[in-house]
């Protein structure tokens, strides 16, 4: 079992009378990618700011790589953070920017430059190393921010909405990078994001916050199975076959077809499990394009747990 | 505690000078000094202004505007970074907040240093022939540095506490105007109350000291008591910055926020 790199115990934060985070506890291990999820205002950024020592917690404590929260400067030396909506000095080049930050983490001038060059290569910005940051695209800036979060070879990296405002290709690039960092360096990554399908692929565990409280935690499978309704499913067939599929399914004992207007999807409920329903459709020669049990996706669990994210 | 201050100072100074703000401010400063020097020189030719008075006028304006520029740069140093989103990444490094503050003070002071250098030829042109140039420049350097240091520290305090960059700049400019306005009142030190007000205000006290040494020919030590308030202002502002800095240099501005 990999070692514990991050442990939060009953962390709370109040801003005046408003509770931003309440009694958040969790642990993370070496090489683990934890998805920190929740609707806007759930307390994700506040949690990250407390764990990265930028905000002092009102109550509770935490440890990062064995360093207690009472030693914030030592914690900052062991973590890397990409803050939400991080700004960049446009007149600096990527190389200057990373070199400066490496120097702030105690590297000598030569080491800092070497680190900067290596990290720029790692995030695919070698060719733009000597270009002003003002000319970088949003995706490039996010990759530069991730590189900055790695200048001190951290034990834990916090990424707050790293895919915000990126197109699908940019999102994929960032998430691939996240996975590579965790696998190659054994770094623990805490990833706050709204891109749930990608979280399912990248994260080994998730922590769902709502109104400052942890409402669900565990592996993606744990979280989704808790909410899954195994009696309900979605069957996708060619559009012309939908009426016949509905007819066949209605004849199967224990199966109810839910009225639905979609051209190629049949939503059904089966009290005796789905096997008979699927067999009936296949035996009737209707091609099944896909079949999905309702509630097994992280987004379903997320919406159910956060009541549609309406908080 | 402040071991990383030179690294911060170097980068902040680079940002100021290579980012374009420093050169633009300095260019505006030199244009202003050119105009003032031209007017003082032409008045001198017409015998409206005695040569020492011309030198005194230019030194006072050079110090006042140089100190103002230093205050403006300091007032933007923390609140501006907050608004540009670059402060958080600085706070996430293991360096102390004291290092951040000290580095920013040094960078702001680099503008005063450059302003002083720019003022040298103007003072030299006006003061030729009356053996006052050396004295004027030394006075400008000493008093200007004291006032610039005090204003840089005060500007940083305001910047750290202000809820926005706009508030920080507005408060700093108001403070500067409030401190400089009395220097324009001609007969202030003639009454005891007036003299007290001149001595209490570090800016008027510093300017009056320059005037006494340059125009009235007093010795440097004769009116040293006028320098008490500038020295106290420097010490007070730096101590306040050192004590309060670690607590007020934070992600969100505004009194009472975290």
C-alpha cells in the first residue's frame, strides 16, 4: 500500500457567519489522483486554499507528506498548486517565469534554469520557451501553470479547475498530463474539476462536496454504485427500430417501457434484471447499439447527490 | 526570514523596468522636469528668479514627483498583483511574506533611484556658477530617499490592506496630495502653530529643510530637527510593514477579510 501523502482532519472554514467548509476529512496516497467535485460554491477552492496554506483553517488540521499544518512554509515547499484563474505576467517568457519560481523554491540560478527547461519540455512548451506569456493560448498557460506547480518536485499537487475554459482537445491534453505526472513521479494529485467524464478516466478516487460538506467519498465505482439504479436502463437502437423494440420489450414479463420522445433510445425498467429484456431484443433481430444501466455514470451520481447541482 | 528578498527584488525590478511601466513613468518625469527647468531658466534670464531659487524649485519638484512615482508603484505592488491573479502563486512558494514585502520595497525604490539620476543634469544646468549643485544634489538624494522610503512602505501597507487596486491608488494619491499641499502655503512656518504643522508633516519638514540649506545658506546641522518627522515616518512605516506585513499580505484585501 503506498504511503499516505495527504491527510485532512475535520477541516472547517467560516467567513464570518458563513460556513464555507465544514469538517472535511480524507486521506490520499502516493500516486493517487483524487477528484474534488461539487457544484459552484461547494467549498472546493476553499479546501484547496486551506490545504495549500494560503488560507488558515478555522478548525481542524492536516498533514502533507508528514509535515503538519502548523509548519506552513515547509508544507509549501512540498506541494505544487495551480490556482483557479491563475494570472501570469504577460511580459515574461515561459522560461523566465519558471526559472523565477524555481529560484523561489531555493534552486540555484543554474539549477532553476535546468528545471525550467526540463518542465517546459514535459508540458510541451519547449518551442515557446522564449516567447512572451502574453502570446500564449489559454491551454498553453494552463500547461505552464502545471509546470510551475512541479518546479519543486512536489509530493502533492493541487489543480483547481485546470480544464476551465479549454476546448475538448485542450481538456484531454491537460488530463493526460495529469495522469502522466501521477504515474511517472508517484505524485498525489488533487484535481478539482467539473469535467466529470474525464474524472472517471483519470481519478482513482473522488470526494464530492456540497455546501461545504463531504457528501460522498471513495473510488469512482463506490460513488457511482451507491447511486446506481440497476432496475433502470437505456437501450440505444437504430432510429427505425425504436417502435419494434418498444413492442418486444413490452411483451417481456416484468419489463416496463418508459415513455420517451428520443428517436433512438428506449428507457426501460425491469424488475427481474435486464438480461431477459436484452435477450428479447436480440432474439427479435434488433441491433443493439448500446446499453447502459441508469446511474452508473459519475455525472448521474453527482447530479443525484447534489440534487442537480442546484445549491 | 528574508533570504529570498533579493530574488523577489530582482524580478520585481525587472518587471517594473522591462514590463514598460518604469520607463514610461520616468519619461513623463523627465518631460515635467524639462518644462520646469526651461521655465526656471528663462525666468532667471529675466531676473525674475534668483539662481539659487531656480535650483531649489527644481530640486523640490524633482523630489516631490519622484516620491509620488515611488508611492504609485508601491501602491500597485500587492493590490495590483491580486487583481492580475499573480499574487497567489507568489504566496504559494515557501518564501516568507517578509521577503515578498522587502523585495517589493526595493523594486519601488529603484524608481526613486532612477528619478534622482534623471534630475541630476537639470540641477546641474540651473546651478552652474553658484557652487550650489553638489549641495542641491546631496540634499535631494538624502531627503528624497528618506521620503521615498517612507512613502514606499506606506504605499505597500495601503496596497496590502486595500480591497481593490483602484482603492489603493486613490487612497495613496489622496495621502500624497494631503501631505504635499501645505508645501504650497507660503507663510506656514511663521507662526508657532504653522511651524509645528511643518515639522509634523514629514513632506513639508523635508522640503523646508532643503529650502533652509539651499536658499538661506544654513549649515546641514543647524536645522536637523526638521528631519525628525521624515526619519520617524521611515522608521514607523518600515516597522509597521515588518510587523503587519506577514498578516496583511494575503489573497484578499479589505480590512477584516482573510
